[in-house]
C-alpha cells in the first residue's frame, strides 16, 4: 500500500518527524507525529543520556501535558501517547529527566525553517 492508503486505514491526515536536540543543539533522537483519529506523538531518545525515567511532555495551544514516560538505559528509550491537539497546533515536545535535563523537538522552529 502507498503512503496515502496507509494513512487512510487509520483516518490519518499527516505524518512527520522532527529532531530531538539537547541544549547545545546536538541531535539526540527523534519525535514522530501522526495527525489522525486519534493523533499521537512518539519520542525516541538515542543512547548516551543519563539513565532514569524521562517524562514525554507536549506543549500545544499554550497548554502542557505529560503524555508518557520512558526509562532510559544503555540503548536510550522510546515513549509516546495520544494527544487531543492537531499536530499543527503542537509547539514542542520535550523529554525531561528527573534532574531537570531536557531534550526538545521545537516544532515552531522547524516550521519556520521550511
């Protein structure tokens, strides 16, 4: 099946990805976005960051929601969940460590660079 047919199976409208970066701008993972019914976000953090349980936090329409958590080990982690907002309304997605370290996918910046 082609891309459009695959989206139609799950009432999808749009699928995209954005880099997940650290404070210095280095890429540490990716975030995947699916705009459908339901819409969802899934973040993948590569190996390297300190171990622990990271919260997956989505900001959309000036509201912030924790949608999942993932436990980082030597291989990294992945976690996500459904979101109420359209993907076009999401401003950023962050993975936040117990010590406050944060990795982010800034969709507002990604859109402005297109």
